[in-house]
């Protein structure tokens, strides 16, 4: 199996005294590096940097100016830069990658574990990725991972794992593991002669067992695994559900091809959560590294256009009930109140549902329990908010009819928006559309239209009734 270079073990700059002292040390480090750069003392600077953990070098690159950053990169070897790139935050990474020639970037990727290299490649723009991909054919492991779909287990898996034949004795297995010096041993995966995954056992279990026993006698044949095309969110759920340090990845023939480790799962959770947050406000993380303000605006405009049309409909409803508003001017004062409360409840319900779907906490075939829960919460909040608003408005306007109209409107709108906010993500999930993508703009616009329609309809009906 292919062996990849791992970053050297170095101490971080945060000492045992705590974060505050560590922050001071970082400030001192940054000042020292800048002083060396001003003096052109690159030999001393290189010695200092090589003593740092890659994460601390990443901190320096993040906080230095562009010219200073380029000076640091010039004194590091491709292998040293390869250790630092995966530690960078997304913005700094994109800024650095934007200035690195494609041929040079390919050399850096050569020195990275394949899963880290794939993560770097996936941050590139489509144009740059298309130029880079042909250069990676000479790196077989990396090239193979690139053939899998993005955001699947095959794409993010590590090819560094320990797999041993089922007929090996414990003594033979331990001797072979000693040869895997640069591989992190989470579990011992047991395979047959055709490399099919047939079992698993822990390192502790292996060490404590009879040296003459064979692995097939000790292994657990019920292995929790994923396939190369399993969605990365599902991989994260499996690792979290079963408290695994790593989960094996098999191909369509159940041959072991890689593992997804817990640190990769943490990256997945952060990535997916960030992606959902962007989608819920109608944008994309692509705008973080997009230079063109026009293109950034284009990312956001589609859902803003939806909101524009929706609010025009909302305005038309107000215009339609213009006669009611003229007859009872005080109604117009409280339109924002009903809209805001309805919108907030809708957003709360859809956010809960989106996260429940993302974390696998809701069965999409039997979602009624969580929907009923959200509707019940909406009813209770609507009842309380409606009564509170009625009391306060009565003291302001001294008009019991207006108080009643507003209270019943708030209750009705909050029940409906809680229901719609819960249902919308489920409907889009059934349609194979990311539930986070349309949820935010949709529920906000829907809530405004609903609030105006319900409020002014109730007002018109009740005013006409009491005017008789």
C-alpha cells in the first residue's frame, strides 16, 4: 500500500498557561517574523519557522500581508508548504492558491496525503481545476480519488490504512504492523485473498491475544462500512452514531479501498453546516473567493428576485384591502408586527427541520411527530404573543375590536407558518433538492404574504360584521 509523508510532529505555540498567554506568544512571534523580514534575515527566519507546527505557520500566513506571505513561501520547500496548506482557513488558502502557478501547485499536492490534496483541489475554481487535473495523472492514488463524485466517501477517503490477511497469526500481524511506521493505526482491517473486507479488530485486542491465533478467529465479522459513493453527510452520521475513529470504505465488489477518519468527519460537519447556512440566506460559499463584485451579486440575485416578486404580491394584497385601511387607519400601524412574528416562527421551524434532516434525526417517511411538535409550539407561542399584543394594543388604542383582530391574526399566522416552515424542507428533500437552498427566502416571503392576507382579511370581515 502506498505510503504518504505525514507532517512532522512539532509543538504548538500555545503553552500550558492558557489561551491568554498563547495569544501574547502569537503576537510576539508575528512581530519577530516581521522584524526578520524587514532586515532580510531569511536564514534566521527559516530556522524559526521550521520549529513551528504547521498550524502556527498557517496562523502567520493568515496575519501577514501579501508581500510578506510570499516571502515566507519562498523560503519553504514544496514538502513544507504541503504540510501548511491544509491548515489554512478557506480565505487565506484561496488567496494563496490564486497566486500559485498550476505546475507548482501540482508539486505541492504530491507531498500531501491524498485526502488533503483532494480537499485543496476542490477549493479551486472550475477553470483552474480543469488545468490542474491532467497534471495529476502521474500520481495514481490522487488520480483515482479524483474519479469519484464530489462529496462522497470515495472522494474524501484516506488510502493510508492497515489491512492484513485473515490467515495471518497475531505474531505475524504485529510484525507486519511494525513495517507500517508512517501509517496511523486506528483499527486492523482483515481481508481475504481477493482484498474483500471480512472483519475488523482493535489494536488492543490484537496485542492482548494469543500470538499463535489467526486473525479470522479473533476478528469481528460484522463490520460497519460505507461504499465509495456514500454521501459524505451519511458517512459523518455513521461515524458519529457508532463512535468510530475511522470507517472503512469499500468499492462495488466490497474490496477495501480506503478509510474516512474522525478528523475528516469534523471537516465534513463544518463544511456541510457552513454550506447550509449560506444556502439558507440565498448565497454560496463560492463568493468568498470570487473577486468580481458582479458575479457575487449574481450568486445572490436569484433568491432576491424571488423575494422581490413575493413582496410585490404582498404589496398588492395591501392595495386590495385599501378600502379597509382607509376605513380603519389604525390597522396599518400593526402590519409590521404581524409580519415579523409570523416570519420569525416560520424561520425557526424551517431551521429546526433543516438541521434535523442534515443530522439524520428525522425519518423522512414518518415526519409527522416533529411536524406536530412544531405546530404545537407555534400554537402556544401564537396564543401567548396574541394575548400579549391584544393587551398592549388595547391600552394604546383603547379599541377592543382592533386588539381582537391582531391577536387572532397573530395566532393564525404563527400556526400556519410553523406548519409551512416544517413542511417546506421535507418537500424539497423528497424532490431531491437541498432543503437548505430554498427554505430561508421562501419562508420569509411566504410569511409576509400570509400575514398581510390573514390580517387584512380578518379585519375586513370583522369590521363589516360589527358595522352592521
